[in-house]
């Protein structure tokens, strides 16, 4: 019953959307890491509400206050706690929520789980806002990974029925991933930006919402990371990824599509350039038997359409147990996918760093290349 | 670096395909559970090689010896260790494996991870054979769940490009799930059995292999099981499911398909029949915010085509670092999907029982309905 | 490498003595617990510096701010984060610490562990001040335990060479434990208060310090709590107790003294009063085979003399690697034992509640007697 | 509710005294360790019943069969399972146990914990016999530690009221520890062997038993191992040590005795010989703030007198709830302390190796000095 992730690098996330603050304790960091706050702020900004059509009008400043674990700009190696005060909350918007269950949300399941005692304002602990501390923790993890030449980046593979091309899974560069991070709608084929904006705008006009798929790549990981069975890289990453609200599917490499291939196509044939062992294709997304094979890890994550929509929807009054309808008020993103990108990357970063610390140890991590 | 799963019910799997034995320690069981060995044997038999076209000729007897944790037929509450001796192994078949990396397998990633010290005969600890102890543990977990009216069942949703219909996700009965368990190729639409057998036979003839998708349902779970963030039901189940070899994707409810719906379609509207709260659709697969909502949990798992194929494939000689080719000898399943069904169900059973013990406690579990 | 305790109830403590704040995340609490802040403040006050001879002059207000997990006075069941801002710090006092290792402190071991990056002001994360969030968490745990008629209390069994009498281990009442909580120097034999104050005052005058032994009792626990081997009650409690700074020994019941008894004396003979099974003696401190037997749990904890003393002591300059001397400046307690009492009780409370949640489940905990 | 120890190196112990077998799964070992079976057998032999006055006549062969994780003599890095078949059991001896609770044993607490379903023959899972797999796991851990120049050894500090001298805690050599391992009754002052044998023989003649104290030293650990708070070296070691049956107290360095020292005596003053930092005394047993300081770790463990004695003792019939008496039949050790020595060392070895793997990582461990 835990909001803690990780075996060696432990991420403990707390807070409710309309409580005093949200935050995270990052336990198990190496000491002596100089945190780059500009990079952290860049990641936080990517997650924040944007001024475009698809995003809520709520302006969260997300000012992070670090309470511990940092001294003169360097990590101390002791637990790092960071909090973000909640501001700009309009509790009045959520008054109906005490009675009417919002379809697609955790209103009912949370009500039963917490026996009606959870703070439901703004979805409370279930709020997408809780991804802010995850992005903060992920940004720290990503810095440490980058120090070891491990990079994580993503593009939006689809929104509603519009699709981007896939990563060339055998050839993903650091430069490509960095370029994607610069884009407000990160895509490989630039022409789909317009298509994406259009389906989002259509949904918004119809008081409706759309979801999409994010494809993420992790490059620079050496072969041999992970373990078979329960501590494998796919299991670890999927645990982190399914912890992000709105995620309904996770697949690696070709994923579900691999089931429509023959073995002779699906198998990634090995070859060597003399010094390294590589694969001709990368349908397995860089992972064989739960362990990295040195090729890029690629994974795809399904983000469902935003649950909060202004349209009238059938529901139940939990107090009177009567059927009724609800129009969810407040400010909603017509499409959460762009803001989910840095969250998915953060989940990957903490999972990968946890695996690496487990295998290489804290001490090794400050000494450059793995 | 662990082959242990679970927080309260801990499953520790050990063994190599051609070592003396494989097995499992199940730690954290309630005491006083009378094990039904016929049911356990039924599950073990479902996983074993079948005499049909799609399956290997290797006949494993899978005779389970229980070493601890059972006294006069009842669980003692102390760790239950069960082992299965390895028999009918033809080590000669695997002699080439020391040099030639089999595409699709963990030969290379495992070689790096274990620095060449792992037992590679029959894939060693990576062998699909290691799913036998998981099925054993799952069969015990399923018995305890069934005592609490929680049932797990599956159908093969697709093989290669042939598809079954989906579960009616709002209406899945115990009887339907039991009927599926009786079928060698469990499907909802009987007409697809012939199609499935055909694509498998085609692959076999071509010295090739095919994969598919398994859709699993878990019914009878009360609302309110699980937690937001990292201990949520989807995260827990996916961690167990990705631990099964050959799984490359996991999705809940409509999964990836939900990204092509509008929010107004994707949201499962609540209604009440006066006593219970239900949803009109079940696109979210019975889970909102990581917590069960009382509707059936449904999930889909992508099983890649069997990696071992007799066809010649490009590869590398790990000793000489030279490019070469390999024909994987030995007995292979042209399609592993039917045998994977009880394994997927077992992974679900141990994950769900772990969650339930965490929430309701060991003591409650012997007292009937949750 | 973790400042997290517990399997089901997870306590994550963070902060440095002179950083912005210290605090704790309590994860896994049942929902719907009405927190009694007067009781919490009473425990916090017991830990704080007292105005008596034996205690530091530093006045910490310890104002707790709850950031999450509490709504309208009740626990929500989601992670509860509480922070205490650091005030009244005189960093100037600690300037020498960057070079000179204080004997008895973690200055050297911490320097190596964190490669010189830890915040050493006021001992940083090693500070006794970090016990404040533990006491806070313990006070919440104790409230839940008391709701189930489980009570924890202590007396100071010795200071330096002065000794109190022991608990009558077969007969400890709630009233006795509550009375001890009211005493500034909790003792059974009132006559030893004067002796205790005298040895403390002697030490203070000599710019020296003294330690002592705390004996703690936990009553009301039913028989059958715990497990053999690694999850046993003694292992769990000792892990929590040794996490309190200055603890150098933990023993249960007669502890080390039981090694000077014959088996026939040491064995606690069973008898029944017709309804319950009891023991004539309680040399095993209520625990057999790692599991409670229904008798009071009693344990004793050795608290070493305060490491900070004003006397000149031999040491090393860590920068120049030269032998030198140090006089530790600042405000020190001549005896930390009285302030350690609520900390020891808090450590017991979180350990016991963790065990109980594991065994009885979260759901059971809100329904009264176990 | 777990018989699993460790965060990175996980030791899962299973079995009952009179079931088919006992055993252990050691998960998280580095690959490529050549196991020295002579050394393992030496440790197993130290734990086994000896032919002297103080020991039971039961002759257990303790033949270890390794089922997994070992290939051609080297660890594979995958879970290593070892089992020991139970032989030479005379179940008839234990028939009374179903009704009569043996004082000092877990008969009552285990009965409640497992609701009467646990296998009580020979104490079942509570049997001291379960320490055999722990010694096996410890012997493997010790080999890896020795490869890194970390050595563990012990002497019997006392039996009943007879005492050995203490370790010179600032100066303990590998040679001294190896010499102690050669002795059937390991002591520093040889003259106390006679005294020990005498008090044991006295107890045996009186159908009684005695306990004692074991002092263990761990040398060669670098400074900087461990963490403050819950993951500290003392907490970790004590968790492992209290998991050994019959342990009722654990203390480090001067332990409880440190409470009778002044701070100026208790503090271990630092000095440098130019290259290393050392302490003049070692009252803190090599640990400051939960972290090693490079001096020898020393700890003392209280072993209670053997609970099984032939004398008549008061007890209760658990079936009829009537007061009665019991004479425990069977073969008992009049003093278990000598056989407990390798068990205590094994518990230390697994705890220390777990800490080291956590901090230095699996990969580093095969590369010599830490």
C-alpha cells in the first residue's frame, strides 16, 4: 500500500492536489552530484500547463523548495526532500465531487479504498499534479544517467487516429533525442504536428478529449543490465510506467505488433562490427530475457483520453445511490499526451537508475563510464 | 538482482533447465489451506508440452516434490518449497550454444550479465521451463482466491493475424472462465480454433514460429483493492506479467486501442442497480487510478513468436567475435501461446493474492468472503 | 542505503540539523484515523530539550506542519508528510567541524561514506534532531495501537552506575505505563531520581557526560504476532531500535542476564487460569521463537554517554591528516537518556504497527480489537 | 511474514525439522565465484552435533545437494538453491508435543500464529536445525568476503557464570580469528575451556542446561559502509542475529557496559599513523552513526540456555486447557553455545555481504579489493 518506488534508489511521493504541498523524498542518491537546476526547471516546465489549445488554463508555478539532501549545490547522499506548495487552486470548482462520481476517474475506487476519507479536491492524491514531483526526481536521475552517457527521449507516436513514424530502433542518437526535447509537440515527422493539433482542437470544441501513444527511447545503456524473472528491465520499467496516471498499456520494441510477425522476422539477428555485438533489427526493444543487449531500449505507452470532460455523462450519486448525470467543471486538458511526455521519461529515468545502482553500486556511479 | 516477486506473498523461483532441479519457495501463505493437488496437476498439465502440432516433443513429467510448508495436506504457514527434478534432457543438442548466440534469446545479454558463467544448457535460468514453478505457485494462489470467489481465466485473443472476439468486459462469468480452462485452445469464438491451428502448422512447416495475444479476466475482486502510484494494481500485475519470458506488451481493458477513442467513449459511465455501483462499459479493465472498481479486470498480453526456429539465421560467434549463421537444433514449439495461458494466469494469481494479503491481512484470509 | 523503515507501514525520514527542514513521510496508514494532536505534542515535548541541568539550552519549537495525508483531521490513507522547520541554529558553533573529527560521532565514518559532501553542520543527517520526526511518526502509530488496547511505556533502568528496579515482567499495567509517561525522569523506584540527577550533575560539572539503560514494555499484544527467522518480533524491533542514534545494545526480557541462568530457571513455565495461557515468569520478554506469546514484551536498550563533551579530546584534522585535539563547543546534554525515552517508544510503536498491519491487514485495523 | 533476509543478497530459508528437507535459496550472488566446498563443509561441521558431553547424540549428516545456481563449480549468478534431506529423525519422541507446551519453546506462540497447522515434529520450522542452511549461505558469503580481505571470527565470551577475556578490540588479526575457528571451544584464554566444560557437565547431570555469550569480530571492512538510520550496520546485523533461535541480546563494542562509562572514556579518540585514521580504543565496536569507521566491528550475542531439558516442568495441555507437567524427551544439547558460534558468524557474513553489494554493486565484487 505504498507510494514508494525502487529497491536502491527509493522515490517516495506524497501530497494532494489541494493540500498544503506535494513533494518527493529521493533516498539512495550518490553524494557529490552537482544538481543542474536549469535542467530540472526545463523538465518541470515541459510538464506544466502550456498556453496552447490542448492544455488547461491553470497556471502552476511549481516552485520547488529543497528541504534536505542538498548542501552547497551538491547532493549529500542523504534523503533529498523537495516540496512544491499548492497555489492557484479553486476548490469551489470541485464541490459536486463529494457526491457525483466522475467517469474515468478514481472517484469510486478511491472512495471504497479509503472509506470516504481521502481528500477528493482536485482528485487529491490521484491528481495528475502528483507527476510534478516524479518529474523532479526523474530530472535528477536523468542528470546522473547523462553523466554516464545514458540518454532518454521521446516522441508522440500518435494522437487519436493520427500517427507519427516510429523511431529507427537500431539507430537513435543523442542529438535526435535532444532535438525532440526542444519541441513542444515532439515528433519525428514534422508534418504530423498540424494533424495532432487539429484532432485535439476538434475534441476541445466538442467538449471532449483525446489520448495517444508516446514512444520513448533509452540509449547508451550497456548490455547486461537487469535480471531474468521478476527483476527484469521490462518488469521494472512497466511498474514505473503504469504508476503514471492515464497509462493503460506498455509495450517494448514492436510490442503487440510482434505477435503478427513470424519468428524469423521477429528475432533480432546478431552481427558484429568487429568490436561490438549489434542486432540488424531491434524488434525486442533492446531487451532479451529481461536484460539489456546494448541496443536502444524502446517502449511505447498508451495514454488514455483525459477523463475530465465538460460533456454531460451518466453517473451515480454516491451518497444517495441514485442514477444521475454529471458535467465535470473546471479547467481540463483536451489532450494530456504532450504534458505526459516528460513524466514518462522521468519514470524511465528513476527505474533505470535504480537498476544501475543495484548492479554497479553507489560507489561506482561517481567514476564516469560504467 | 532478484528472482523474488511480491511484498507479502513472496515467490522465489530457482533453477536451470538442465541442472538438477527447478523449483519455488512460496513464503507468506496463510496456514491451514488444504491444497487440492488435482487442481494443481491440472494447471501443471495445461503448461506442459502437448501432443499437437504446435508443441515440442520433449515430455517433461513435472513431478512436483514438496519439501516444506505442508503437513498432512494443509499449508503450515511457513515457507513452502516445491521442486521438480529435470529429466529427459538432451544436453548434446545445445553444444553449439557455447559459441553461437541464438537470435531472440538471452544468449548475449545473459553472457554479459553473468560474465559467461551462467548455465546455458537449454537456456538455463532463462528457460521457459522456469514457468513450471510459477504455475505451481499460481495454482496455490488461485485456490485461495477461488475460496474468496475470485476467478481467473483466459482466451487466446489472436495467433499471428487470426483473431478471436473479445471478452464482453462487463459480463464475464465464472462458468465462462471454467469452460475456457477445459479447452486445449481456449477461445470464445470456436471457429477460430481451425484458423489458429492452420497458422501454427504453416509456421511449423516453414521451420518458423508464431506468437499471439492472450486476454485474461479476473472476476470477483471487490472494489477498493490497490493503491495509487507505485503499488497500483496495473503496476503490480505488469511486473508479474513481464516476468514471463516472451511477453513484450501488457495492456488493460481497451489498452492501446483506448488511444483511438474520445474521452466521452473511453470513460466508463457509472450506474447503480440499487445495491451495487457498476459501469456501462469496461474500457478501463476494472481499474481506475490503479484501484479496482469492482468490474472484471481484463488485460491483454503480447507473446512473441518462439525464438527457437530451425531456419538458418545470421549471428555472431561470441568466442571468436566473427559473423556466422546458426540453425537452432532441438525440439521447439512452433507456437508457445497455448502453453503460456496457464503461466499468464499464474502470474496474475500471485500478484492479486499478494495485493489482497497486503490489504486484508493473513488472518482475514481464512474467513471466507472478503 | 535507505532511511526508510518498514514493510507495510513505511517511515521515510529526511533532513539535516541545520538545513531548511527535517521531516517524515508515513506511508501505509489506515484511512479515517482522527489524529489527536495534543497527544502528538505531548510526545514531541517529551523529546525536546528540557530546562533541567542535564539538557541542552537550545530551544527547538518543533512546530510540525503536515503537508499531506490529512484531511479535516482524519488520515486520508495516502502518504502523510510532516515537516519541522529548523530554527535557532547557530552555525558558527560548528565551524571547526569541517576539519576536526569529534570522537564518538559519525564525523569520520560519515566523511568517508559521503565523500565529504554531507552537511556536517550540527551533525547533519546524523543529528539526534532527526529523532523528532520519528517521535512524530511513533505518536501516530501509538494512537492506532492504543485504539487496539496496545500500550507502550518505559522507565530509565539506569544512569551511569545508578539503577532503578526492573519491571515486574509478568504484571505491567496500562496505568503504570501512563504514570511513567507523566514523569520527567520516569522511574519505578522514585528514590533513584535524586541519584540520577546527581550523577548527571557530576558529569556536567566535569564537562563530561553519562549514558544509561531504558527498559520499555509493550502490553496488550495478542499471542501469535510475528514470524520465525528474519521477520520475527525481536529482529524487527531491534532494527528500529538500533536506528536510534547512541543505541549500542538491545536485549529482550532478561537479555544478557539470561546467560547466567539455568534452563530450568530461564524457561517461562506455562499455566492457565482457565481462559488464557500465561507464564509464571517472563524471562523471554513475551517472545518465543520470534513470536509474541501474549505476555508483556519487555526490552532494554543501552544508550551511550553523549558524545559531545567540552573536555579536550585527542583527534585528527581530516584535511591535514595531523594529530591534534578538540574541545567540542556548543550546547550539549550531559545525559541524553531522558530525552531518548520517547524516541525508543516511538521506534517500538512503528515496528509493532508495521507487524500488525502485515498480519491483520489495513482493513481490519479500523474495526477495534484484534 | 517472511523467512527472507536481505535487500540485495536475499537469503530465503525453508523447511521443517522432520519434513522431507530443509534448505535455502541464495539470490543475488555475483557470478563466477568458485565455491570451496571444503570450507563450506568445515563450517557445516562446526555447527553439527559434536561427540562431547554438551551435545545431542543425534547425528545429522547434513549432506548438501545443490539444485541450481552452480555450474562446473562456479556460481552462475542466478539463484542458488541448496537442500539438506532430513534423516535420523525419531518422530515418536515428539508425540506428546501435540498437547503439552514446552516451556521456553515456540510451541504456544507458534500454535496461535499458525492456528495449529504448523508441523510441530522436532519444532518444525522453529527448529535449530534450520540454522544449517543459514550456515551454508554464510559460508558462501564468507568466501566472497575473504576474497576482499574481510574476515569474521568469534570466541565464547562466557558460559553460565564463567568468562573468557574480551577481544583486544583495537587489534584483532586474521590469524587470531583463524586460530579460533580451529578450536572446538573457541576461547582466547585457554584456561577457561576446563571451566566451561565443567559448568556444562554440571548442567547436564542435573538434567538442566546453560547458555552463554559469543563475541564476534569482523575485520577488514573499510570505513564508510552503511547508512544512518534504518539501513545502518548495527540495525542490519542485529536483524540477522536476532533471527538466530535462542538469541536474546545483541550489543556492539562495549555494549551495555558503555552505559557505565563517562563520555570521555566511551568516546574513541581518533589518531592517525600518517596514512590511516584509527581510534585509540574501540568501545563503539567499529561503528559510528551506523557506519563503519575502519576499526574492527565487534559484537556480543546472548544465547539463552537450551530450552529442552529433561526435568519436569509446569505447563499447559493446549487441547484440554488444563495445567499439567512435562518432561521434554529426546536428545538435547546441555549447552548450545559452541554450535551457535558458526551460526552467529554466518548471520554476520550474509548481513555484511548484503551491505557491501548494496554499496559497491555486484559488478565491483569480482575485482578484488574494495
